[in-house]
């Protein structure tokens, strides 16, 4: 009797291998297709989901199409309904904002009777009160967060959790906005506009704003800064829809006019700053005759008061810490005032109010120390993060402003007295100084991948100044004396235009056209004019430069005013005068140019325009008489060009 192997004393039974069938491959599991194409779904065929065409559609030679799923259709419908509701709420809020006082209560009662739940929702979302004087606009960071959350913007973009500047005392200065709106608008201004010139010292302004002091803050200045903030603010759902910004801006502007009549003769820093900023605003409105008058008036008062001199009593303080801040602020503000009046002198051909630049400034070591670990981000977003280089930037921009002032004075002397024996040498000397300035520019300001808007604007400032000095040589026919070094004005200008076009493309690539410093109006106009002269089907760069200039001016006209529209009108006239066809411009450029012939530029715009801004390098057949045709460069004001172009159109 046999026994099992495990049993004690049993015999071990040998194991016999079971034969297997060789060569059999495991079955491949069929991949599940998330969605069948329309053709396979119609005949109920299993679709393999290949893109761009599945096997069945490839076999029958039919387009392989995938319709949206029911869930996606529902999501799209809900999103469209939400956008429509948001538009309706915005439109109704604007109606209530502009509703006459005698009809305001009637409108609210009518809505309450018909749709009380809608009125409650509107009051909660837009914070509508029961009377027009207390009406508040919902322009704050919270609004952007709600839109951002609902629309799910691109990866890598995240909004700031809080405004960069937070105020709790705005009601002391104005009743038109709440603290959250003021914080949002102040953050826009000090992040995008103020670093261009540093007309206002941010630390001292915010300190006085919160402590209710009037040494560096005033009701007039607060309202003007808030108005600037409105021009930078936008909604994430559609950054061209700025109805709320315009409604608040109109209220702020009305209050500014009232306050200006009361404070304009006050000899203090806030009033002088307010006058210059108000002048810049008037320039964007297309009334730069008034604007330049305000700018030059503020600059002259600043200079005559000795505020630019070292040890000026206004900037003295017994507190050591506050005294250091005031000394720093004096340098920033003084060079900012000088810079604005220098640019106005160059662009509008006005006599400079400063015989010489300020004698105070930052050393390179001081600027480097102050810039240590300071960063800049494109508010309202947290990224990308750039090194701010605020004080290095201010130091080198001040040096360039001195050369701009010298160029403007040189140009006006030639215009009034004509060229002399020393004109060629004087012009060459200015150009050599410009070259030296560019060679001394720090590498961190020249780096293209780490450029803030204000560093890019600084480099455009330099290229436009080089173009301007070359225009002086060409328009005023300065002859070269014997034995003097040769200056190829045309070649130098061509190189500067080339770099300016690249800088415009860089600005558009890194920062777009949502929030743009006011000085970009000048740079975009210059780049657009010169891009038209270089258009060619084989030169895609200049088609893109013209498109960027046109789009930039279009968006700036939405936020700033009539001057951007006037510049667009001039570009359209130049294109027409040069007989440039659509093959030479992009579809976006063509679409905007087509709209300029409609209601975009009205008779009111033409009648209200009072612009002395000088445009160079306009085709001579647009403005000149028959004896002038053939000159390569002319210089005409915007008003003259608009009138001449209207005659050409007729």
C-alpha cells in the first residue's frame, strides 16, 4: 500500500509535468476609446479614435469629426449665460449710475415691483445704494478673482491675494470709492505708471495718505492718481469692456476740476505733482496745448521754488529715518519733474523751463544698495517676477533726460535762428554723448528676458532720442563743414528704428496691451510711422511691428483717450498716401484701419482735437506743396496732419 509523501515512512511519488501548447500569445486588451467620431457613432461602429482621422473615415475618405459631448454643451451654455448675466448687470449698473436724481428712485421702485430678487442680487454684486450720490463702483481685486475662478485662465498665471497697496483711510480724501477699490487702483498706478518717471514717492505718499497728512498727499492728488488707476484697470472677462472704469473716471475727473480750481495756486509738492499729471492726462485727451501748458507751469514752479536744490527746506525733517526717506524722495521727484518737461519740450517743441538738470542724484553704489532684493510683478498677477532695478533705472533715465533736454534746446535754436557754423559740431557732440550713455547702461537693464515695462520704455526712450537728433540733421539741412567728422544720419536712424521695432515686439510679447504706461503712446506712434515705410511681403517683422503698434494704440485709446485715436487716424492716412495694399499688412491691422472710416473717429473728435504733437517722417505728398515733394523727412503737428489728410480724402 502506497503512502503520501508527507506521511511518515511513505514512499515519495514523483511529479509528472503536464504538457503545454507552445507558441500561444496572450490576447491584447483592446484600448477603450473615450469618444467615437460622428460617422462611426451614426452607424454604431466601434471607432479606434485615431487622430486626425480614424480607420473607418480614412477608408471611406470622409472628414473625421467629433461633436461636443452633452456635458461640454451644457458647460458652454452655462458659461454663455453667466457672461450674458454679467453684461446685463454691468449695463444696468451703468444705467443707474447715469440716471438723473429725479428718476433714480422711480427706476429702483419699478425693478423692485417686477423683479425684487433681481434687485437684491444686483445690490449685493454691484453694491448699489438707494441714492445716486453714494453709488459705488465694484472695481476691486475681488471682482478679478471671481472672474478668474469662473473662467479658469491659463496655467502659470495666478492673481495676487491682496492689492500691493492697501489703504484704510480713503474716506478721508474722497467719497467716490471704498478702501478696496482705492487699494486696487493705487496698486495699478504705482506698479505700471509711476516707475516710468517717479513723479510721486510711493512711501511718503502712502504714509501721508494713512496718517492724513498733506505734505506729500492732497485730495486733488489722490483723485488724479485714482483716475490714472482707472486707465490701467480692466476686467478679466473682457479687458476692452471698461464701462465701469469710464463711469468712475468721469466722476473723478469732475471732482478733479473742482479741486483744481481751489488748489492750483498752492505752492506745495502735491499741487505741483497734480498739475503735471493733469497735464499728461490732457495730452492723452488730445488737448495737449493745455496739457503742455500745465506740465511746463508745474516744472517752472518746482524749479523757481528751489525744490531741486540740495538741502531744500521742504525736504528737511528732524526724524532721521523720515529724513532719509525725504532725501531719497527729493532725488526721485526732482529728476521725474525734469524728465517730463524735457520730453514735452522735445515732442511738442516747447522751450525748456529748466536751464540745467538737477544737481542731486543717486550714485551707482547707492542705487545698487537701494535696489537690493526688490522685485516687480505685473499686478494683478503674481508672476512673472522681475528684478525691479528701480533706482538704477531712475539714475540712468535722469542722465538720458539731460541729453533729451539738450537735444530739444538744440532743435529749437536751429528752428528759430537757423544753422550756424557750430551746428554740425554741436549735433555730433550730442550724439557722442548718447553713444556713451548707451555704453554705460548696466547689463541687467539691457537683458531682454528680464525686462520690466519701465526698462523697455527706457531703451525705447534712447532709440527715439537718437531718431530725433537724426531728424534734426535731416529736416533742418545742417551742412557738414570741411574737416569735421562725418555723421551718417540716415544710417544711424535706420539702425535706431530697427532696434525700436524689436523693443515694441518685446513689450507686446512680455506684457501685452492691457495696462500700458502713458509714454508708450509716443513710442507706438514713432514705431508705427517708420514701420509703414519698411513694409514688404518678405519682411514679416515690420508687418508685426505695425500690427503691434496699431493694437497698442487701439487699446490705449480705450483706456486713455483721443490722442491714441488721432495717432491711429494718422497711420491710416500714411498707409493710404503710400498706397499700401492689404497684402502688406496683417488682417488685424486691416480690420482696425477699416473701422477708422466709420463712427470710431467722429466730427466731435476732429473739432475737439488741439494737439501740437510733432510727427516726423510723414510722406511729403500728404502735407507738402509741390515744391516740397521729394523731401524724405517732414515735421508736422497732429492737427495739421489731420486737416491735410481730410483734404486728401475729399
